[in-house]
C-alpha cells in the first residue's frame, strides 16, 4: 500500500474582511487556529462585535453611529482555538452579520493509493505424520501414480485412430499403382508414335 500525503485546501493562516455599508465581505471566513483576522471599514459607522459580547468587540461604546469605527479604520483579533464565532455590527444589528470558522492547525487529509498485488503462496500440510511418497508437501495435494497397462495385452484404439492408420497403410500401394499406370500409359503413347504398335 502506498500512502501519499496530500494536504487539503487549508483555511487561511491570516484573514481579512471588508466592512461595507450593511454587509461584511466575506460574510463567512475560514482560518486556522492562531490566525489573526483584520476587518477594514470601507463604509460608514460600524462595529465588529461578537454575538456573545465576550470574544471581541471593536467599539464597545458604539451607539447610534457614535464612537464606532469610521471609514479607513481597522480592527484585528487573533483566534487561538478552533471555534466558530458569529458577529454583528452594533449599528445595523441582525441585518449585518458575519461568521469566522476557526479550524485546527493540524487538519490535513491523506490520499491513499492502494496497489493491488497478487501473491502466490504455497501452503503446507498441517501434519507430516501421514505423508506418503508422492504427496506434494507444498500444496497439500496428494498425487496418485498413473495405472500401468501390461505390455502383453493388446490395447484397443478408437475407431478414428484405427481408420487413420489403415489409410496410412494403404497410401504406399495406391501411389505405386498410380505410378505404374502412368508409366504404362506413357510407354504406350511413345510406341504408337513410333509406329511399333499398329492399330486396326
């Protein structure tokens, strides 16, 4: 088995969120533990306040647009442990929310490529006590000797084999007969042409 470690698309080591009028961009950010997220105000009066009111708050005194973050202001917070934190803007309330998902720093995935191998193994018999000559000790298969046929007894052959042998025995005689007939014919033609065998 071959194990190839491959790292999944990790969350960002550092994160950045833009604050626009009425929304955060991105609304959901994934980072690894220990990452610092920085919010930059590109709109008007806003705040970055965790929903639990404890984790972080950019502007604790922000009320009705006063003492809040203004255009160009930034706020940063470091997330030290894996967690999911939701937050909102004090000015816009539930209409302007965001989320930070903090993942464990050692979260990786491995891709395993298994190679299929064919292994031939020889098995041995559990006991050699009853082993007999001819027994295959590697595979546990008993081999029996083939029966011996007495040489004095005639062995009947299948008809197809007997027929083939008879045809082979007749071939020399057939070839001899053809050769004689051919020779006789040629000799007769030669004699006729020389006029030695008159017809009529």
